[in-house]
């Protein structure tokens, strides 16, 4: 019996800590005055790129293309020395 009273007191104590109204971010979804975007059509394939099979390319040149701030016309690398080996 003492355990039951202890659990009931603990439950009532925790219930007193719960806010009486739900948070505003939960209620705002049900508010009809909140502005929303009108639904628009968008194709399922919008933004999809076509990846075709291509010939193999030099991996050094591919790395230069994706390097941030790289100038593709610069040829200051040591590739000529590597190719001569």
C-alpha cells in the first residue's frame, strides 16, 4: 500500500511540472491564419541529371576540375615529369 501511495505522489508531483497549455509551435499548425504556400505542380523527375557512359578521362584533370578555386588553364603541375618515368 505504501508503494502505491509513493507512486501516486510521484506521478502527481511530475504532473505539476507539465505546462498547462501546449507549446505555440505545436498549436500553430492548426491555426488557419498562418500563411502557407499554395501547392504547385512539380515533375517527379525535376532536377534529375542524365548520366551517360563516357570515355575514361585523366584522373588528374578531373581532380583539377573539382578543386575549389582552381584555374583550369594553369599548367603548373609536375605531370610532365611523372609521365616521363
